[in-house]
C-alpha cells in the first residue's frame, strides 16, 4: 500500500585522499649545515604540518642517515616537532629527513636538512720536538713532525700549543706556553743556562686536542769555562836558559 516511513537520522563519512603539508622551518639549534662540529648529537625541530579539511595530522616519520634523498618509511615515530639524534659517527654527510601522515595514512612529501659534519677525533700526536743541543743559542728553534687530521682539519691559525720547562714533568711551568701556526717554534725570550724540555700538542678546527708529544730536550750553555789554573812546567823555569829543547807544561783543568 506504499506507506513510507520517515528518513533515519543522518550520518556522515569524511573522504580524505589528500596528504598533509610538508613540514616547514626545518632547523637545527645545535649544528650549522656544512660546518664541522665536535658535538655528535644533532638537535632538529620543525613547524608542524597541516591537514586543512582533512582527517588531521597523526604524526611524523623521521630518520638520520648519510643519504641526501632518503624518504622516511611509513612507520610513525612520534607526534613531536623536534628530536635529537643518537650519537653519530664522525663524517661529513649526515642528513635528517621527516614527513607527516594524516589519520587515514596519507603521507606527505619528505623534507630534509643537511649535511651535518661531525668530528670528535683529535689530530695525530705531533712528533718529538728537536733543537740543536748543546747550544750557546739561548733562543733556540724547535721543530717537529706535523700532525694530521682526517676530519675538520688542523686549526686554521694556531694548530699547535707548545710548552717548555726545566722540569721534565712540566711542574710549575704553566706560564711557559705559546701557540704557533707552523710545526716550529723559536723562543723570543732568552732561556737561562740549563737543560730545557719542550713538548707540543695539536688542535683541530673544532678544538679537539691531541695528547702532548714526547719531550724534546736541549742544553743551553752561554757561560764560558773558567780559566785554567796552576799552569807550570816540570822541565823548565821561566826566564832561565835551558839546554832542553822540549818543554813540558801542565795545568789544573778548567771548570
């Protein structure tokens, strides 16, 4: 008889096929890109993605690796908008990648930041310094085999710090230091007569210091010996003629 009921209460369904926006303002507070750092953990942050009219942003997938073009996987790593890497190995091609997902698993376009350069390794230890010894030069020049550094490189202006002392353990000689630009050093202030010990360490561009070298040493002697004494002849008397045509002389050793 074609009687019709009223319509049921309405319901709705949201159709969302659009991915969230790409994250923006991807930055690092701990590192500059393409600049070496001794910090092996990298802090990054970003402005949250948006999903206007869609199901809303559910979270992010992110990764640190050594490839510039990586796209993070489809596993959400969190809802936060910042993260800190695990300790990274030394190297010059570390990148961060991140992308957002909405609540129906539409994945946005990846964004990346890098490269970051990490150098936690000190330069090699300089060679043992050497100088002429013994010497009457009280402003001697020391030289040593140069250090090398496979990361950020030696410090651009003062890669070496030197120290000298009359004590081989360098006790009480904190003031006897200098920094130099090459693998040699000439004293500008005269050293006192003594045996002097000298050592050197190397610094790289991000202030990693090597251990000190082995000690070099040099004896400084600017003082003439004493005059000989008790100069005598056992065969002749002075101012007296002798038929002996060979003359024996002796003296007390100088000091």
